[in-house]
C-alpha cells in the first residue's frame, strides 16, 4: 500500500451554484481522509485530546484544483507520503473521481498540521506513544 | 419597531447545484440574526458563557421554505415576537429578499432555544440579569 | 424492514465551539440519508434531473433536537414512514447515536419535499415512473 | 488605498469543537472579500455570468494559518496586490482580527482564479470590458 484512500460521495450540500463542488469543501474531504487514516493507525482524536491533551491544527496548505467534481460523484481521497516531525506532520493528498475506466485526478494538496495543547493551543511535541504510531503508519504507507 | 432585521448577502458558499440557497443555510442566517439581536439588547454570548456558564441551544424548529433565494441576493432576516420563559426562548423569524419594490417572503421559522450549562449541557434557568435583558428586549420588539 | 438507515461519522467540520454538532448540520445528515434511500429504490437525482427535468426541494420541516451529538460519534440516520403525494413527499427521520448497548435518539424530523421543474423551480407532478418507484419504496419501508 | 478590506463577524457556524474557526472557513471568508471587491470595482458576478457567460473558479491557493480566530471575533479580510492576466487573476489576502490596539494577523493566502465559460467550465479569455475593470481596480489598489 502506497496510499490510504477514503471514499466520499458528493451530496447537494457540497455543491454551489456553479454546479460544481465548492472549492473549500475539498479541505473538509481531505480532513475526513486524514481523520480516517489516523483511526486506521490506531489514533482516535477525541481520545488523545482527552488523555494526552493534544490536538492537531492545520498550519499550512498548498492546493491545486485541476478539474471540478459534481453532484453525485464518487470520490476517493488519499493520504500519502506522510512526513513526521517531532511537533508537526506533512501530508500529500489527492482527490480523484472514480470512473468506469479508472480514476481522474481533481485536486491535489500538501497539508501541514501541528500538535498543539488543547485549550490554549500552544505548540507542543507530539507525545511519544502517538509519535510512534505516526512513524509506523507513515512507514507502512511508504512501502 | 416590531421586528429586528439583519441584512445578509448570499455568496457562492450558500448556494447549491440546484442554483438556489441550500435549505439548511437559512438556519445559519437565522442564527446570525438572533446573535445580532442578542448583541443589540446587550448580550454577548461568549461573555455570558465565560461569566455565567450559560449557553443557548436550539431545541425545536418549524420551518417553511416558500421561495428560494439565489446567488447575490440581498436578504433581510428578522427576529420578532420573542417569548421568554425561565429556561427557554421562542422566536419567530422570517427571511425576506430585498427588491426594488419592497420585500418578498422566502422562509419562515419558529425557533425554540434552551439555556444549558456550558460543558455538560444540562438545562438551567436563565440567569436573572440576562432574563431581564431578554424581557426588556422582547418588550421593545413588541411595541 | 421498517426503516432505511444510513451511517454517518461526525468530523470536526460538523461541530461548533459549543463542542457539539452544529444544529443545522442535522439537515445535511438527513438529506444524505434521503439521497441514499432514493438511490436504494433506484432513483439517481442527477439522472432524473437530466432526463425528466425534475428536482426535489425541501418545503417544510419540523425538527426536535433532543440530545447533542459530539465529535467522532457514529450516527445512524433513518428514513421511515414515507408518504407519497402526486407532487410532494413526506418523510419521518431520526438521528441516533450508536452506542455499545444500542441506540440513543438525538434528533427527530418531519420533512416535506416538493417536485419542481429544474431551472424555474415551478411545482410539477412527479413523473409516473418515479412516482411508481416511490410508492414501491414507501411500501417496502412500511412492511 | 493599498488594500480592500471587508469586515466579517465570527458566528457559531464558523467554529469547531476545537473552539476555533474551522480551517476551511477562511476560504469562505476570502471569497466573500473577493466578491465584495469585485462589486466595489463594478463587477456583479451573476450579471457577468448571465451576460458574458463567464465565471471565475479558484485554481490554486497557498494558505498559512498563523493564529486561530474564535467565536464572536471581528475580522478584517483584505484583497491586495492583485495581478491580472488575460485568463486568470492572482490575489494576496490576509485575515486579521480587530483588537483594541490594532490588528493581529491570523491567516494569509495567495489565491489564483481562472475565467471559465459557464456550463462546460472551459478556460476562456476574460472579456475585454471586465478585463479593463480588473486592471483599473488592481491599479487603484496598488496606489
């Protein structure tokens, strides 16, 4: 596995009057995929907030919208090439449309997130047990 | 004044691929108008949460969508006929479109909200100082 | 089967600073469940719009928010007791939280939707082939 | 004037359970500010879509989230340093919080948008009359 993929269906709520998916919605889709990847590697975000006082906030992102998704499309949102720092993470993500003959690339993003303490949101080191899960998860993705 | 009115412009984010405002967005618009009415009568919701531990949650609503709003429309959202209980409030609200020859009624709603304690969200009596502002504000609207 | 149920996970995007799901989001969840029930009974909304010029708009809703959902909750959203008219439909819907010992009722709604012509959004009769699918689908739910 | 600024109030709908503004919402805020700048230089987007068949879609963006906004904050969203091409535009934008002693920088973005034909969304040259308004508007911002 060189990527983690999460399926997302486009509903009316995701579209705008240009009859395409509203550009900011892809950030939602990408966060859902990251959240599911975290769950996949054994991290429940509400648990680590309650037990280790850590939450992750997006700090930087570079996005390219290549082709629009439309109502009722079936998308795949990936998480790949994850880089783990002591206080932050970086993800590559793609949104693709599932078609009969394969996949069409719609949006790409690089997303950085930082570990911060719940409440005041001060930057903090990623707690060791979580860090190890990240490293193992990122390694599994790279294989 | 028999109503409080708050102007809202329709942006792309508010619309869907049916080329009208997405039906759930009117609940956002109505909350903005209620928030601004609270501010108008001297209640800042973050202050009363921090100082008196009270937040207000919507518990019941009856909505009628009569005509659709569209991209770029200028709307007026009202708050009127407010009824104050010891632990809850009820509002009548309308969303109208501002046209050259007046206003066109788009959506109506009755909205009930309850006072709950921040954190556990247990129902609580509205603190007296806030209750008095509500009563005075509702009375001013009814005149 | 006396109901159709659709699972929905709560992500950060669905919550607000009260640390609960934002009240308007349940209308999104309910529309997703209705859309999936339509798909389940053989109706793809983009197809019927393109081929038969019909779209469905929400015209009326009565909602009760009983308990709040929170970040990371697993919800089930139902469609049940569907009533079919010649130009409109009525649904009962519930949002429940899946717990270890069963389900907890969070939100209930009655939702009415009307058939309208794509473009001008004039009310229209539900095309016969769609009407028959609705009647069969509603009957299957009632058994 | 070296920038165009648009005030935006943070409501419950904009926040998430981390008790800060949800990261994707800033893209909404920035689009509102761009839309208002277009209006300010004489371009109504629904008119140019209906009369000249052109719409603008976001194609690329680089965002930095520096500090979080919170419920009830008063923000200023700028449009500045606009660069006009024959088929695309580039904007610099900042989101600042208005405080008693001035402004605090929260989010920065570079946003590119392309002109596309309404319907099929094929890239197109910006119609001459609109292009001239853009050039004059960008020049006024740079002075």
